[in-house]
C-alpha cells in the first residue's frame, strides 16, 4: 500500500509535542530539553493575557512555530528562538532581557526575525530596502529565515480571520518572497505548503477550479497509485532491492502553474499524483530506474538525472515518466532517504551550524546570497528589484560549456548571461553564440541541457547597450553598466573637448591653452575638481561651452585694456543666451549675455546703462540707480532697448544614442544662424533633447523642423 506523505498541518501544538519530536535526535540531551522548556516558560509569561485575532492565546502561535522547527530537525537554540520570536515585538520584554536570559546567539536569531517583521509585500512600488534587509539577515544567519518560514507556515493557517485586503497582501507576500526563498534553500515541502495556503486567497477563483479538478478523480487516482506501487514493490524485491514506496498528491499551486502552461489541458499533466521510491543507496537508485524501464516504456525527454547534476537548491533525485499499467502515464521519483529528507527540509536536513557553529559560513551552494548583496550596491533600486526577483524567485536551468562543465542560470537566461557568469571579459568581448552547435541570436532564451559556446572577436568594441533590455541576471546587468560607465567617461571627455575647442577657436584659443590658474579660479566653489570633470559636464550638456569660456576668460585686466574690443572678441559667442525678458542693443549690436539688476529692476520705459561684470556678462541698471554711481566708470557701457521682436519656440528631439548628436545639432543651428536660448540633453539608447530656439519669424519653424528631421540619427522632431 502506498503511503501518502504530508507535513503536519492544523496541529494542536504543545511543549510535550516539541520535546517528543526532538527526543530521538542525535545530540539532543537534558541540557537541550531544559533550554526549550525555559524558552517556553519565558515566552508564556511574556505573552500571558494576549490573544491572537482568531481568539487563541498568543502562546499557541509560539508553540506552533517551535513545533515546526522541531519537525524540521532544527537544533535546540533555533527552537528556543522560535518560541521567543515575537517576544520583543509584541510584549514589554526587550532584546536585552533575552540576551541576559538566553545568550547572544539565540538573541541574535530573535532580533533577525523581528527585523524581518518589517519586510512587507513590496509589489512594483515597494521599497527595495526591504529585500536588502532580508538578504542581509540571511547572509548573517540562515536560521533566521528558517524561523521566519515556520512562523509564516502557522500564520497562513489562521489567515482566514483577517480582512480581505490583509489576506490578499499576506498571500501575495508569501508567494513572492517566502515560498521562493524556501525553494532556493531546498525546502521543497515548506515551499509547496506555503504556495497552497496562499493560492486560496491570492487567486480564489482559480483555486476553486483546481480543487474541483483534483477532487473529481482523486479516489480513482489513489487506487491506481496503490496498484502501481504493489507492482513496483514486487519487481524490486525480486531483484533484492529494499524500498519504501510513497505516493503524494501534487501541490495545488504547482498544478495550477502547469495547467496554465498547457492551456488548462489536464491530460498533459502526468504527475497529479507522483510515486516516490526511496532506496538505501545511490547505486540502488540507478538499478531501480533500470528495473522500471525494463517493464514500462519511458516518455522521450522525460528522464532527468538530478543526482549527477543537482538543482541549485541541492535537490537530488532521478525522475522518469512512464507508460504504466493500463497504458496510463505516471511520474516516478527515485532517491535515497538522505536525498528525500534534503528535498523536503533543505538546509534544515543537514544543518551546517552543527559542523561549524563558530564561523557560521554559508554553504557554497548558497553563495548566491552573498553575490546578490554585492551586486545590489552597484544597481539602481528599480533594477535591483527586478533582477532580484528574476535571480532568486525564478526556477533554475542547467546549461553546459563546450567542455561539459555545468552552469547554473535563472530560467529564461540568455547567452549573454551565460558569458558573464563564466568571466567578465568573455561577456564584454562576445560577438555571437552557438547553442547546441547552431548560431542563435544573443537574446535567445536558454533551456535545460543546452550546450553554449560564446564566439569572440579581436575587433569587438565591447557590449551593446541593447543587451540591457534582455539580460536576466544581476551579474550581467552590473557588468554591462559598469563597462558603459567607464567607456562613457572617455567619450564625454572627448566630446566635451571637441565642443569647447570649437568655441575656443573663435577667440584664438584651445583647451590645451587653458592655464592652471584660470582652472583653479573657475573650479573654486564649483562641483568640478579638474579639467576632465569640466569636459565631461560639457560633453553631457550640463555646461554650455560659450558660458564656460566667458566665465574662465573674462577678467579685470582684459576689461580695463580695451572694453570695446573685449565685447567684440568675447561676447558674440554668447549671442542668444540672454536671460532678459526684452532685448538690449549695445552700440548697435545685440544678443550679448545680459542680466537685469535686481536692485533697480529696469523696464523698457527707463533709461539704462550696462555694467560689465566678471563671469556674468553685462548687467543692465537704470541710469539713476544709486548702486551704479559707486561702480568703476571704466566698466560702464552705453546700452539701449531694442524694440524689434524675436520669436521663441520650444522643440523636442529624439535621436539614436550617438555621442556626436549634440555637436551636429549645434553646428546645424549655427549654420542657419538660429539662436538657441536653452538646450538640455539626456543620453541613453535614445537621446532626448529639449531646446528653446530664437527665430526672427514664426514662418521659419516649418523649414527648421523639416531640415532637422533629415539629419542623421534623428528619430523624432516636434514642437512643444
């Protein structure tokens, strides 16, 4: 008769039940029992008089958490922490008291669980800091997350008493955070139960459909499984193999996901109830597989050897799907007792702290926790959120290098993700790929068992920005962004130098001739520390080359020498940059960099005079302004109002991410003698430019827009 295996749910927990679960465990002694009893007594006193939302005494939840930890095979310290986990948060007792009573190790686990209490469902708008917090506490002590999973397992069984909104939020949080983490820690049974408990409130309509589907033929399936189990047992005994044969229904949420995959066609799902054969050794696993295949034909491509190539979570087993009795298709899993316990309880089944309690080293297979913590430091919050959900909360695939080495990747990973996982240089210099001997696009999704070869070229110019749109792993995203960050610095310096030299040539100078003294004066009290940082700002459009030149080269000595030649020599390059609301003529010339004085606020009805300032062009004052009378007469210049009207228009441009686009645009406008009052550019795969043009006539606009749209790499031009 096949045994149907399930974890205990809807339990009535007690201290005696916890002790009973632990008694026959190696290493459990009187000292461990005394610690658990002490933790229970302490928690009982702290929670005395408190009730949960469903009316139960609060200590029931603490006992249930401790019971599940005992059932998972956790050590006495972890069980004690489970009994105490809500004490600091929900009672008057503080963390210091727990340290004094139970020591730092237990107190740190309790504190970690308390911190995780602040992790709420993040969804699309939630805080990435919550997930960082969760990963950090995991990296310090994985027992924290095991206690939290036990806590969540009991909470999900009493969720029905909460409001509809809270049920939905907690169910979603469990499905998106805790269930996938249980899976990545190898705790398959916990994962399945949490998913099923959440499914009911996450998608209630779909839940009812799946329950109905399973319930319709459940009794018939159980009878069939029993018949198959008896037949298998006979064949194994005949070959001298001792085995325990178990049958178990498929978890509902897992079944729902498979139904979605096959468009609700249940006939394509072969493991509604799977048979699990547990044998004594790895050799017996393979012998059993041969015995089964001798009498029952396997389905093609449905034999999976997770013993030779374990899953990232450490899961090991042989899977096969066969045509069995009456021609029905059924899935069979073959594993040893150790493999079975590891599959159900994951990290808890072979608790590494028993091996090295002092160092608390994360096992090698869980290094992904440390890696994600490192990558998140270099990714923007939104990018980290997206990539974390892919890397941690998705299924995994196994692909091979041409030499047969196994590479573990997240589902839907691409050859680019594969390349960066092997080596950063391999990713940066990738120009193509072969998958199973065929050349495929770099954005192709990889599948289990693919053999991937990365094609390189000495002429490679590095990664493409397009890769950022389709890579799946944080490692690939981080390395591509880092490459462009370093490359863009050099490009912006080169572009800034070109733009600045273009303007400097008009006054007979160059970037190389900017003196260190001039640079020092300019950078003082500004965010730019050296010439490179200035050139980057110019290249990115943050600094105007013309204004920069006026601020660096306009000084007292040059003004005193020849005021008129100074204006003719330096200020023409600043035309169309005036900040004044009305135009001003300077001895018959116009368009110089000007500002209105805030002290006297001249208007068109006032007689005005210009005052030459350092770095700000000409400031316009009223002639009778008291402040201007105190200034140096050599700096005054005759000005007058220009009543001719100009026409300003704002335009928006989108262009391919070409570093020369701003340079080309400014040259084009200069050739047409079109003034530019303001221009801003955001670079990326598509560069976005906002500009304010100064036209003499509105009729000029149509011609300018048409000619702009014909420039190379321009995608869109429109008036705002």
